[in-house]
C-alpha cells in the first residue's frame, strides 16, 4: 500500500479536477449506467471536498515518501 498512495491521490485529484472544470462527469456516469445519480453528485458542494480529500492524500503520500528517504 505504501507505493500506491501517491498514484491514487494524484489520479483521484486529477479526476475530481476534470469533473469540476468540464462536463466530463455526465459522460462518465452515462457510460457506467448511473446517470440518475448526477443530480446528487454533480455539484460543487460534493466535488470540491472530494478534490480536497485527494489533494490531502497526495500531500500525505509525498510527505511520507520524503520522510522515509
């Protein structure tokens, strides 16, 4: 799990940022067949905390990597 924190953090932060800035999320949800959940998730009060959480995870992974060297 040690080596996976940074890629998961960066990938999640990137995906959340793309969903905040572009209409990528409706396409993704329609491909997954869960477009009915768009009204609940495609809001800034949901996406911005998700983005913040992934950025915190990325920061923690970078801090942990620097500490172990």
